[in-house]
C-alpha cells in the first residue's frame, strides 16, 4: 500500500486512528520537482508523435482505351500514372506522366486528336499531337464517378456523387454548356450516349430507374421508365444508328424501344439466364446477348426474330465471367472469360479457330476499333498484354505493357 495513504493504529489512550501527514509529503515532493526544473507533460511533449503510416500505393488499372486507329493505347492507374503506348512500334508515345491525384478515367475523343483525363478535381483535355493540355476544367468527381465522352468529340459529360450531378462540358472551351442537372434518382447513374450524340440515357445506381434526355434541348426529359412499380432497369444500350434503345431489367427481361416513338419494337422477352453483356451489330440489324452461363443468342433488331443460339460453353461456365463484342465488320465476335478468349462466326453462330489460353487471371479485355488488336488486363501482375488478330481467328502476342510499380532503373 502507498506509504502516503497508509494509517497506523495505536492503543495509547484508547483505540483511535492517527493518519500520517500525506499532504505534507506531497507538497515537499512537488517543491523538489519544481526546483529541479520538472514540468508536468514536458516529457510527453518532447516525445515525437508517431505519424500514421501512409496508405500503400494503389496501382489498380483505372483506364484502358484505344484511339480510333487502334495504334495508340491509353493506360492509367489510381496511383496517378498515365502512359500512351504505340502498339505498332512497341514504344511509348507519351509518358509516363505522373499526376498528383489518382486518375479516374482517360479516353480518346472520337477523332483521336484529343485525350480527356479525369481526376477528382480536374477534367483536362490533351492534344495528342503536342501532348499538351488544351483545356482544364474544375470538377467535383467523388468516386464512384464517370467520365462519358459524347461521340461528336466536342463535348464530355462528367458525373459526381452526393448528390449525383450530371454536367455537360464543352471540350474545346472547358466551359459548362448548360446548368447541371440533378436527376430524380439517388446515387451515381450509369450513362449511355446515342451514337449521334443527340441523346443520353441514365440509370440510377440505387433505384435502377431509367431516364432519357435530349442533349440539345437543355436536358429535356423525353420519357421515364421504371417508375411507379414498373420493373427497374439494369443496363441500357443504344444502337449504332441511333434508332433503337435496348433496356435490360433487373429480372432479366430484354425490351428494345424505337427511339422515334419510345415504344417497344416487339414484345419483351427473357433470354433464359442472367445477361452478362448486350451488343448491337455495327449495322444495327442484329443484337447479341451473352449469358453468364456461357450461352449466346443473336436476334434481329427490327422484329426480334431469333437468328441463332449457342449452347453453354464449358470454359465459360467454369469462371462465370463473360463478355462478347462484335468485330467492326460485324462478321465475327470476340468472346472472353477470366482465362480464355475465342473468336466466333457472328453469322452462323459457331466458334472460329482454337481456344486462346490467356496464361493467367484476366479481369477485362478490349477490342480495338479496327478489330486488329486485343488488349488484356492482368490485375495481379499489373500488366497489359496486346494481341494481334490475324485471319481465321489466329492471334499472336504483340507487346506487354507494365503499369504497376516502376522497375529498378526506370522512372
């Protein structure tokens, strides 16, 4: 027990308690400490405070985009590194360029003459001839966010969250075209532009309700779908000719609307499984649905008439990752999973060429606009592999591009 607080019993003159003078000893101790220069809390103040450890570098891929010729490939990560690679010469065309903020997206304009780079506070337009900033617009992009380029290459749409705000900017001047629109739905919306840039459709990330807007009439809402108890939408797809809008609902019902009257072109249908991807053919006369179980089905756009349907592909069912894209000529398809790719005949609905083993886990693949290159991302290795596509579905490795931590001896 503490000596200053301890009491002693004595029996002289009866039982009574005599406490020791604890208060006097405390004052003497404080006086000695003051004379010695001791200051309460001084030792703790002299001790350096431990700063929190900085977060580990995040080299996750945030942008992967070909220009219209398929020669240039823009690659960016969340660590703020941007590089543009010439896949024909296997050399850097620009970069690596380091940004102070994480790069959220980077896309080439339709003419390939500019590159838009989005961070949480800036949307900058770069010239691909001089690789210099042309315009720089202040934005408030809170992840998750999107940067959607209008196909006419003169405008781009930035999206921010809390509340979700859509803002259309002029890419040439860096100025807002009209007042920002606050959609009626909550959460960051999914956005799709029509091919001619006249319309864009949005789906709420929370309610999955769909809205269609006309760009050149100050965001006049054309129609709303998915409200008042109707089935919410999962994804939206404009046809390349701008005449149709396909809507996939959350209960896996496919409805193709005519843009002229906003009415279904034919009765809605269910493809028989969960829809992974939806693609219109380049001529808009057909559409392709890829199911997560490995099935493919192709139908006529105007009437909805079935053209062909494949069975479940074993190598797709294993991974449950699926994606399918039309080649620019509309005659072939590129079908891929986590670990394999396959070229299909889009007219007959049959595989063309051998199964392409990717040699590792792949989370996305990108077909160039000319159909001659395939870019594949390997997230665990922070590596992009570019394949050259030959005749009859034959492919060969063209180049490998790292986008993760710099290797020794490199900037």
